[in-house]
C-alpha cells in the first residue's frame, strides 16, 4: 500500500469524524437549541438532518410532546372557610425552547418547582372565592378553566403552554372528616330514633284500633248471643207451657225425673229430707201409667 493510499484513507477517516461531530438529527418529537460557548445561537424545531460546528457548538434537546407533572398535595381554604387537601396534575408543552432555556435551564424537570408555585397560587386565589359545593358540583369545570387560564398566562414567560390543570383528588383534612362522620352518625341516629318512635306510635295506634274492634266485636257477639239465648229460652218456655197444657200430669212427672237426674247424676250428691217427703215419691213407687 502506497503512502498516497494511506493518506487518502486517513483523510476519509478524519472527514467521517468531522461529519459525525458536525451533523445531528432532529426527530418529529424534538426541538433543539444550538449553543456555542454557553450562548444560544439558534433554535431548530423542524425535523431532519442539521449541521453545527464541531467542538465549538453543542445541542440541547427538548421534547415537543405533552408533558405531565404531578404536584404535591396542598391544603387550600375555600370561600366558605372549609379546608381541602388538593392533589393536582398539570399537562404542559414547551412551545419556546429558547425562553424555556433562559428561564429554567437545560433540564426540563426543573420546571416542577416553578409550576408548583404558580399552580398553588392560582388554586388558592380561585378556590378562595368558591364554596365546597361549587368544587364538588358541575361548576368545577368553570373553576378549573379559570385556574388553567391563570397558570397559562404566567407560564408563557417561561416558554411553556399549559394544556390542562386537573384536580385529581380533593379530601377534607382528617379532623374535618372525623367531625363530618360524627355529625353524619348523629344525624343517622336521630333519624333512626325518630323512625323507631314513629313505628312505636303506629304500633300503639294499630293495637288500640285492634283492641277497640275486638271489644266491639265481642260486645256485638255477646249481644247477639244474649238475644239468641233469650229467644231460645222464650221458645223453650213456650214449648214447656204448651206441653204442660196438653198433659199436666206427664209434665209434672217429667220435671221431677229431670230433677232426679240433675241431683243424683254425679253419684256424690246428698239430700236430707224426711222419708215421707213428696219429692221422693217416684223413688218409692213408680209413677202411674198415663190414662188413654
């Protein structure tokens, strides 16, 4: 191999090194700042192959896509003096890499501290003019739109466009939660006690109505029974009277025998009379045969 060939290969190798140090690619999701000795020489947002001075210049890459930052919990006082612990997240996009670099620096994660202060300040201002029911109702969208507008206006000075600010979670402080739960428990107990009292009152009313109806029914039944008994006794008396009128002798014998049965049926009855008492005449001699 001749010296000319070796020199040519060396020259190609040097050119390849210079080309690799001079050329860079910007993807569709990136935007680039070209920095020369700490000074920004230009911003590149178009994707493709680009060139820079080797060694003297370097590039700083920022993402074009939407970026999300979850911020720490903040305790906020609402317009009705209620306290809420707010958990938020913010979605933003770097729209001006030069301004972002000048305000924040080359590390995009450094935006977290600035976003935290801006979002927290806007939350306190806006929520301080709204009540708890507003935050928990459909009016929440209006509240978040106002917060998003305020944060976007402030963050434009940092080359950032705020796409969305959302409350991911809103909790009452523990002491407030315990107090609310205690009030809810007391209210439930009051409602339960009222329901039991109303139930007891209804029970007493139903029992009283049933007792009254029972008394009326028993009284009506007794009255009906007395009427029927009176009618039966009257009919029996009438029958006895007719029987007595048809054969007084037989009726007298039958009534006497009925009396014997009622007295001596148990076998333990004792009757103290003289032997010649007329009541025992049919025990001493049978009654005479009826005349035909």
